[in-house]
């Protein structure tokens, strides 16, 4: 596998699928040979744009292609686990966009099958790869910084069912199982300590979508560090996730791929990794793990504790 071109199918030709396609363009030795989408005409249009020779609406058709090595799933949350299992059963390495599942039992089933097959199975917990968070992680690993508190705001304006490009979506997003997953995993990953306490409250359910549009989560790690996470689909700007790291030797604010001190002095993170694109970096890790026959960062086994916490929080919310 070291010298062979890795042949990949990508399922999900929407907003996040194209982000992966853009990132993969910068990675040598990888070829996207198939694109799976919900509507064939649109899927063919995206495939043509990116020079992909095969387009289909059926994942099984892609899995049957000769020489296919791996699959990246950028499909609706509700089918992530089932499609990951389908890929592993077909003998293909798989990367699932976040979240791995929207039920703990489904996430556990993926992890169990990965152990049985020995294939690379990874989840797109992009925050582990963003250069700003990598910079913090390296300081922690070097013993130069210890987190005492993380304060995170994840804010969108999505009172209608739209995707990241503002286009109508065929499925409902979820603050807990999708957007909170980023921070729950990142907090435990950064402090290097398991979450031992978790609390959540939520606002009213959307009358049509049936999901909470506002949520507040508190976390505590075994080492004593705490995290406060606020999430909203009702926020009318600015949009996105904003991270404040409060530690023993400083305070840092991560705003997407930018990093600042608590005094708003920008830190140069352009040389932290080979790219500033977190999606590209997570794809690079996926393909490197396949070539090297190793467990990737953000493997399904590594991120499973995140989904155990989300399960606990869901039970609290009733």
C-alpha cells in the first residue's frame, strides 16, 4: 500500500463533501474514483467538476468497484453508523464525518466491527486537527500549559433546515449529537483526562424540526478541569465556534483557524502543520494510517467516550 495510489469513494456531494474533495486535491497518491449523492444529476455535475469518473446514488455500487480501498462518508447523520458498517463489511477503510452516530449503541457497533476487521475506521473530529488547537495540544503535551477551564460558544442562525451553504437540507441537524460532539471530544482530548461529570439543559423544541434550538452543557474532567459549552441555532451572528482556553500559564482564544492570547495578540500557527485546512489535515491522517497500517488520531475507538457522554446528556434532557 505504501506506493500504491489509494482509491477512494466519497459519499455525500453536499457542502462538506466538497470540502473534502478540495482537501484531497492537495494530497498526493490519492484518487477519488466514485462520488455518491442523493440526486444523480447534481452528483454528476459535482463529479465532472472534480474529474471523478463514476457517479451514483447507491453506495453499494461504489463499494463494488474494482480496486476501491476506502470510503469517506459525508452523508446525513442518521445513516453514518449503518453506512460505516456497510463499508467495513465490504472490506473498505472508512472515515465518517462527525458524528459517528446519533445513538450510543450504533457507535459501539461500529467500534466492535472495526476491531473484528482491523481496518482503519476514523471519525471526522476536525478540532483535533485544526492548527490552532494543535498548537494548544503541543503546549499541553510539553508540560507548558494546563487547562483549568474551557469556555466554548457554538452559534448558528438556522431557524430553517439549511446546510452550511444555506441550501435546503434533506435531514435535521442536531445540537447535541453533532455540534456538541466537537467540543465534548476536544475537551477530553486536550486535557488528556476522561470526562467524569456532565450536565445539560435545553431550550424549547422547534415546532417543525422537533429539536432544541438552544442548549447549555457543563463538563468536568477527572483532573479537575471544567468546560462550559453554549450552543444555539437562534443566534443572528457572529456565527461559528469560539474557544477560550483558560490555563495556569495563559489564556488563549481560538477562532476557527486563528489563535490569539487573552490580550488579543495573534499567534502565528501557519507552520504548525503542512496545511491550515483542518479537513485536509484529517484526510491526510486517514490516508497515512491506511498506508502505515496503524490506528489514526480520532479513530472510532478513541472518540467512543465522547458518544458515551452524549448518551448520558441525552438521558438527562429526556
